[in-house]
């Protein structure tokens, strides 16, 4: 059996070739599986019955299954745990913002990056998600929203995983979402977040698609960054920032630097000045994120005054700064927390075969 879900219309045409169906059928099938949510050929009413039968013997159309769901107390954030056929599960989040619905999507089951503050990486990476699995996350939420007359407006790749470590599938997934027979989703409404894989940023720069790039910086220098993010030993901070600058210059799109504020680690005024110097002259903005504490790591959030002081220093140096509004912390919406909880409850979930 060949999996259809995740293929673009050209690829569907290719896998249909042995069945000698006319080319336009590929487009019809693509519309059925992506726009109309069909998971069974019997639903595809504009296909001849004999063809439906034949295709159903050769192809599967797999969608993730909802394993659990949490709604925040204010009702604005919903977190879904979606399970795939092999038992792996990832989180996807829907946030109702003032400007519409924003979703957060996972690109890998687990993560290999080893950032000390992040729950997604506590058990390493299990595997890359496929194009179909990532598309399944998005369409699952889109279909939920559609039922109440809403839609997805923006998307961030900030769930579990490092998108640039799953480069080809992530790009194919974004291109598929952009197709008119899928969601016709605008690239400008997508933010790809990376821990700073320089080679991937360079490749992305040449794709000529207007994504927003977000770089997880979290420190103003190599010493602190290497402590928090092992990836910094491979791609030191200056190379990361240089790659961000080139990305902005080539794409003419402003890069966002994410900066988690951690009490006593990276939140002093001196460090704010160091950060400002590092980003000087760059078309960039900084998004300050008070850390979502991860108990296992003993990392805590700074006092409000400390956060405000940090922000003020950056502004004084003419950097565009925002402080991330928190949503869903009462439902463990921080990366990976839910998956870990699920794993604890389902003892076989993460055991190496
Ligand atoms: N691997 C990619 C995308 C997934 S992480 C990346 O590193 O960017 C998405 C964002 O959540 C990153 O900025 C990451 O640093 C941040 N994050 C992870 N753990 C967090 C925590 N405990 N509190 C706040 N933000 C966190």
C-alpha cells in the first residue's frame, strides 16, 4: 500500500500512472484529500466506482488520531496530542489571538538539539515527521476551526523538533500547504523557528519563498549560549547572527530573534547591552520570552522589573522588541511538556524497540 496523504499533485499523478487514470484525476484526488478531508476513496463521488475500488486496494490516506486534548481555562488555547500509525505522538497548539487563529506545529517527534531549557528534547529525537504527518497536524486543526466558521490565519513551526534538521520534508510540507488544492496558505503567514542551523538557514535563504525566519538566540555570547544550547558549539553565535543578517538582506524580510529570559542566567542589563551590540545594524526584532519553567532543569523566570529593564535597554539601542504574551501555561503548552506527560502515562510509548 502506498500512502497518498502528503503527496503533491505531481507526485499523485506519478503514483497513479500504473493505474492508467487520466491526469486530471490526480487533481481531483488532491482536492478530496486536502480540501474536503476525504480519508476513503468511497467518498470521492466524482470518480468512477470501479476506479475508487481499484485505488482503495492500492493506497492509504492516513490522518493523525487525536490522542488527547487540553483547553486553557480562558478557552483561548487548545493543545492537541496527535498520534500517528506507529504510535508516535506530537503536540500541535491552536491559539486564538487578537488577529485571528495562530497554530503551532511540530516537525519532529522529540528533538535532538539538547537545549537545557526545553522539554521536547529531554528524551532525544525519535524521528522526523513526514510531509503527510505535518500536513495532518494542520488540517486536523483547520477542520476543527471550520466547524465553527473559523480558519487558521498564521502558523509557527515552534512545536517539538528542529525544522532545519528535517529540511526537505518541512519545505515540501510548506509548499504543499501553499497549493490551491490544499490550504492556499500564504508563506508570509508562516514563521519557521530554528535553533540556529547555519547551513539550513543558508539553504532556506535561496528558496525564494517569503517565510518569516525566527532564530532562537537566548544568549548574547558563546559562553552562555553554549551552556544553554549545545548547537552553539557547532554553529557559534556570530555565524548564526551573520546567517540571520544575510537572510534578511536577501529576502528583505526582518528576522526575529527569540530570547528566553532566565533568572540570573541571561537577564542582566550588561547582557542586554551585549545583545544590542551583537544585533546592531541588522534588520531584526527581538522577542523576549519569560521562560516557561521546566521543573527538571531548575530554570526560573526573572521578576517583572528585570524583564522590563532588559527590554528598556534594547529599546534604548533602537532594537524593535516585543515581550511574548503567554498563553496556555495552565495546560502545559510549553514545548514537549504534554508529550512527556503522555509518555509517562503510556509506558510503552517511548521505549526503544
Ligand atoms: N527547534 C526550533 C523550533 C522549536 S522550539 C527552535 O529552537 O527554534 C520553539 C521555541 O520555543 C524556541 O524559541 C525555543 O527556544 C522555545 N522554548 C523551548 N523551551 C522553552 C521554555 N521552557 N520556555 C520558553 N520558551 C521555550
